[in-house]
């Protein structure tokens, strides 16, 4: 029971952080129709800058903001130089060009920071654990859940209630119309891209203290982000939220329980072998099942 | 141009012997094997517009099946190679039947997911080495020919490459191929004419998978080692890069792309350890400005 | 009484609150040319799409030669004998005109896959293709890439493809869409020679074409057939005039 609660909370924490990544990625795909593999690199930049800021004495909140800002700037630059030329191109071109961006980002980071992973400490004020029912749960992870949910709410409000948000929603379904309304679509695209990068950077910065800040960290999480937005439906923020939480919970709970469940039905050896494999692929099985049932995801956005 | 390529392929072992550089033959063998995979991928990506991001899974499965047979004393190439192809074909039939229900970016993602499943399966199945991989004790054997000789093995691989090239060239101009190519441009028209497009695509997908499986078996023979990263998504990405570098929809481009990508790594890592940065830039430039790749440069005119 | 070639009963389709096909019943006799006319948004193209199998109706039945086809997908229906042309030209752009028609010829054996012989050298495909192109007047343009054809030529190509399928029923969605005066005349003449050998459902706005080609006219307004009969009767029908004039 205690294990279940702890794992569920971990799953939620993973899920909301994944949502920060998924929201940006699904917006970029939904509005600009671009598959952006380099999204994980923004996450990585956010983590690296935050960790470095903290190392140089910046307070935690400042470090996180620095990471987010760096990612947003990187996003704007990338959009202006490369991504802008990918609109309307076929998906393979986009995949390959943004794959190239990953190579540049990873190597670029190694030039600036070297290849040794960085570390970022959890600030003392947040380092403890609090009792929840009968478990002792880390404060920092609770903070992550809170931040994630707060940002999700803020994003939902922003998209639903502000003028810029309305333009973004309109851009998702009626791209030409928005241009015809006299809105500077070029600027809008840059803003959306930078916003997505910002959210990714926040996720990277917030996760830096509990994960390893290293080259390639973006790719590990990128696949999961894609799985989340595909399950949710490309272009849908609500879908990104549902998808990200589903992935977070299925992955975390899967890893915790599948080996246990297998032990109950087969030999320990086989259970270990299969368990490791099955829990790793649980999220992919989920995606395959969802896509077979609903080939465009759970909340498909009908396109322009 | 094909003749020139063939001459180069044949000349390599001769030059290697003259200059006393046996590793040239090894490098060329690696390029030829990857070339086979890239060619098989071009068949479905370039001609069928099915962008599969999980093609490495078939390569890996073929390699593992051959490797496992060889580990268990079965070394006739008449068993290991067909077995690898059959296994890969069966996997492709399953993956294809499910994935081809989706299209566009969803197809890319679901093939990625299946690729990841194979990757994690090979990591998790410790009886086949897990992350450490599986050493292959011996090469497959053919009557009358000694495959243990590097040059002989290279020639056999080149024969396979050329044979597949010929078969694939016939395939794309055959009645079957015209349907697949027509569907890539106008699925609606092909369906309206009465062609069961999904079925045709599945057959193409299975053929491509089976050939990648054969290449995997050749790889197992060549490197005497199979490991999970033969199925990683970055490996699938590299195969896609080879297809576009060489010229998508040109078949021979698969070989050129394999040569460039493999050569790139060796060439540039000599100059700088930041060859990935250079590759990233080159990739972006090619996608943005040189769509037809190396084949386009060499051929000078549009292929049809 | 001979069985109708195409029998539609109770066809209904709605997109949300919008009813595009409203309990439609009609028969099509073999050899007949039925023109479907109506103001914009009447649901004509959606009707063709439901007959062809692109769109699933919410209710109703469709029978081809007595055989129910409403649950069959589009490619099965095509193999059973339905050929269609699209309102927006839909051909394979990088293939030549002859390649496109050869595919239509090939579609008669769509379930057989041949992997080795080059299709472009196969006279069993090319010869009938050239014959179809000749009929529509595109012989001189046989080797031209479809995307390089003029609009009128591309529309004619679709007709050639429909012919080459040797179908039981042809569904033609505005074959003269976007054509100038001379091109339209040519298309009407062509369709007039074709209509004697085939059964056709024709959506058209050009009343000249309808007058010359239609054996029977059905008027669709808001998804309902408000009139059906010979062209002269229909165009004098006050309900029909109201629908067209009332639209303005």
C-alpha cells in the first residue's frame, strides 16, 4: 500500500514534468506542423544553465529562471535559423534536420561544459521529507508536482483567456486564416516555439537536482514526450496533459509492479528477465494500443 | 554511374592488397552491409512514402537470430541467413499490419515504438547477453567458399548488395511497384481504382524488413557480435540519414549514404572530436538545400 | 421489371447537427445517365462519396446489382464495378498520362501482385491505356507527366481512367469543373459518346451539359431529393425554381 502511494506520487511527478515538455512539443507540431526532435535539447540547455547558475551561487529560483530563459533564447534562435525553413516540408525532412540539431546541441554542450555530468543540489529549504499517510515523501518532489500542476493551469488559462492564447488556438486549426487576419505569423511562430522551449527549459532546470545533467539527457526524455503527445493527439494541450500523466504513471507503476506481478506467475529468473523488458516497453505497448484503437490519438485536433 | 560504382566496389580489395591496408576491406564490408539496410529502407521511404523510424529492429532481429543459431552450432549460411530473413519478415508482417493502419507522423511514431520494443527486449533478455550483447563464435559457412577470409566475405556481401539492387530495381518498375509508388502520391486515387493499398504497402514493408534482417545476419557474421544497439532508435535514425544523404528514392543512394555516413565518422574523427557537430550542420544543409543528395549530384538529372 | 443497377434506400448522413443526406431513395437503371443537380451545399459530393465508399452513411442501404455494398470499403466497391472521377483532379502527378491510365487498366486485376516484369513495357496494360487516351483525345499527350497537363487535359485524363476500368457505374463529380467554354463543349461531346455504353451518375452545375446528357435529373436541396424526372420537367418545377432562386 505504501509502495503504491509512493510510486503513484512518483508517477505523477514524472508525468507533470513530462507535460511541460509535451505541451511545447505538441504546440509546435499543432501550430507549425513541425516535428521537432531538438526539443529535448532545450530541456538539456535548461538543466545545464540552471546547474551552472546554482554552482556560481545563484539562489534556486534564479537558477531555474536562468535555465528557462536560456532555453527560450536558444529556442528563438533555432526557430529563426532552421525551423522556420521547415514549415510545410515533409516529415522526413523535419525529422532529419532536427536530428541534425540534436547532434549540434550535444556537441555544442560538450564544447562549453565538457563531457562530465553536472550536479545540482536540492536547496536546503526543500531537502526534507514530509509524512503523507504512512509514507515519508520528499518535499522537492512535491514541489515539482505543484509546479507542474500550476504551470498546467497557467497554460490552460493563457490559451483559453488571453488574446495571444486565442491566436495560438486559431493557428492550430486555421493557419492561413490567422495570417489573413493580419497577424504577423512569423512572429507568432517564433513566440510559440520559444514558449515551448521555455517550458522545456523549466522542466530541465527543475529536474536537474534529481536527475543526471549530462549530454544526451534530452533524447532519453524526448521519446517519452513524443509517445505522450501521440497518445494525447498531436496539437492538443489537453491531450498532452492526459498523455503525459498516462506515460508517467504507466512507466513508474509498470517498473514497480510488473516484475512483482510476474513473480507471482512464473519462476523468479524468468520474472526478472521478462519483468525488466516488459516494464521498459509498457509505455510503447500503451501507445501502440491507443493508436490502433484511435489512429489519431485520444484528443485529435482537426487540422487546417 | 552504376558501372563506376560497381568498379569501385570491386577495386577496393585489390587496392587494399596493393597498399597493404586490409582494414579498407573491413571498412568497405561495413559500408556494403549498411548499404543493404539503407537500400531496403529507401524502398519503403523513397518509393512508398512510409517513413519508418524503427527499421533497425529488423536489422537487429536478423542479427540476433543468426547469432543465436551460430552460438548453438548451426553454421550453414543456408540456414542462418534464411532464418534471419524469415524472422525479420514475420516481425515486419506483425509490425506492418498494425502500423500501416496509421499514417503520417503517427506512422513514424508507432514504428519508433516497435523499434524500441525490440531494443528493450534485447536488453532485457539476459540469456542473449542483455546490454552486453552476444558474441558470435563463428561465421556462417558456405560450401566451396571460405567466408572466414575477409576479402571473400566482402565479395559475398557485395554480391548480395548487387543482387538486391537488381531485384529492387525490377520491383519498383513492376506492376506491384507502380501501385506502391502511385499510392505514395495519391492514395485516394489508387483506392478509387480498386487497389487494396494497405495490402500492397504491407508486402513492401515485409520485403524491406526481410532484407534488413539478412543484412543483420551478415553483420553478425562480419563483426562476430550482436548487441541491443543494433535496434536503437538512433540506429534507425542513422539509416534514415543514409537514405537522405544518398538521395531518397534512388536505391543506389542507400549505398552512397552509407558510405558517406560511415566515412564521415572515420574521416572527421581524425581531424576533430567534434565531428558530430559538423555532421549535424551538413545534415541540416542537405535537408534544406540539397534534397536529392549525393545521387542527385552524381546523376545530374531527376530520376523517374 | 429488371433489377436496377444501383439501388439506394433510406440513405442518411449528418455531420453533427448538419444533415447532408436526408433519407434518400433512388434507383439507377443499367445504361441510364442520372444527373444530380442542386444549389451549393446540397450534399451532392457527399452523396457521391457515400456511393463510392469514402464516407460511411449513418443509415440506409446501397445495392449494386442486388448486392449490398454499404459496408464495403472504397477499394472493394471499385473492384465490384464502380469508377469515379473527383471534383478536384486526383491523379498520380509524377506519372505520365499513359502511366495513369495503365494503372486503371491494371486495376482490373488489382488483387494479383506481379513483382518482376516492368509495368511500363507491358502491352497488355499500355495498349488499352492508349486506346482510352485516344477516346478522350489525349493521344498526343500520352507521355506527358500528369502534373504538366493543362486543367482540361487532366479532367479528360480522369475520364480516360474511368473508362479504362470498364466499370458498371461511373460516378462523375463535376467533370467540367473549372473548364472554359470550348473545353466544356469538348467534354460534353465526349461524355455523349460514352453515355451510350455505360451507366453514369453525373454531378454538374452546367445546365447545358445536363440538358444534353441526362436521361433523368434528380434535384438535391439540403440533402433531400425535391424533384426527379426529365430535365425539361424538372426545370419548370416550381419547387426547384424556388430552391435555386430562393438561394440568391
